[in-house]
C-alpha cells in the first residue's frame, strides 16, 4: 500500500481541493470501482460549487462508506449500519438549505436499511443517494446480499443463492423517488451527469452504481479476481435502456439496464411541506 509520502505529487487537483488528503491513499482493493465514483463526484463538486458551506456528506457502513467516510472537506456524518437515510432525514428536515449526499452500499441500503429506503422514497426526501452495488457484502467477507443473483455461491450460500435479487430501481420508482438512474462506475460521463441531476432535482434522488468488486464478487461469484475480467463481465451483462427497446426478453435475460428511469419533479416532498406548515403556524401566531 502507498504511504502519504508516496502520494506527494500524485494527488489530482480536484482531490486536493475537495478531499482531506491526509485520508489518502484510500483503502479500496486494487481494481475496485468505488474510486471511479469518487472521481465523478469530484467533478460534480467543481461544476456545482459544492463546498463545506453548502454540502454535508453522509455515509453508512460498508466498502463505499468506509472509503468515503471523513474523506470530504466539510461535515461528514457516519450513520449506523442501514440508518443512513434516517440520519439524513433528521438533518435535512432541520437544515433544508444544505445539500445532503449519501454514500451507501447495496447491503446497507436494501437489507439492513431497506425499510428506511422505502420511506425516504415515499416521503420524497430531498437528498441525493448514491448506492454502490457490488452485489455482495464486500467489507465483511463476501456474504450473500439482497442484490446477489440467483445461484450465486458465496460463503453463506455454498449451494447457491435461492432468492431473487431486489430490483432496486423499480422499488425506488414504485415507492415514489423523484429521480432514479443506474450506471456502471466506468460510465464517467453519464454518471457525472446523473449525480449532478440528482442534486439539482427537488425530491429523493436514487442513483445505483454497479461497482466491480474483484475481491469478493469476482472471486466467489464470477470465478475471477482479475479486475479486467470483472469489468468485462459488467460490459457483457449491461445494456442501455435505449438499446434494450430493440431486444427480446430472451436477449435481456440476466442483463442490468442502464440509464435514467424516472425524473419527476411534480410531487412535493416532506421537507417542503413541513416548512410550509411551520411558516403557516408561525404566521397564525402573529
Ligand atoms: S471488497 Fe470489493 S467493493 Fe470492497 S473495496 Fe474490495 S473490491 Fe471494492
């Protein structure tokens, strides 16, 4: 692993501007896609002028959160496992003027925090959630996750996973999220634009990011820890929404769809309604 001294001169100018460089080098495994998402987010910081005065970073528990925890200049909050959206709810309700950007994993968001995920969508809570989906519990040793495919052999499913994975994008849409998208961590341009759009959208924004995890998902489920082969697997098993329109159900079997699935700003959310009510009550007292 590189030391702080090794990093001298290697730090990207945007990282120097927006990150606590004393937290570098990061702790991701070689070939992990999490750093690519951090890179896209740095571009968004620059484009939207996100800084310590207007943005709060919220992390849960898992690889994505461990890597981004206390990384950003400004306020960083680390929530208990699965409670990221409840913590974000409390903070956003009291400080509606700030941007809240939540970094969570598929286990954190959909399993331990599944209930909170549903209600954040239902309430149309005005925060941006980046869900890093590596389809497995990475940090704790490769256990099966609610996003693991049927048949996946992991340390906790030695005979193969018998459960269907959660269709997170459709759950978010059905529960009422305002903005919903899914990209791979390697889709730099699309992902950067989506994060930007998510922050600018009034309401709950949910962006799922397929993150190659050579160390656990590659090793246990794909049978390879080679990062290039894992990235290639995602290339072979993803298709854009546009392209999917010309494909048969048989051709789409086992493929992740990529793109923007919902962008609906017509519905107000809990933050706006709450502060409207507070204002009315206060005006009534005058
Ligand atoms: S275990 Fe997987 S997701 Fe976690 S840091 Fe390593 S490669 Fe990335």
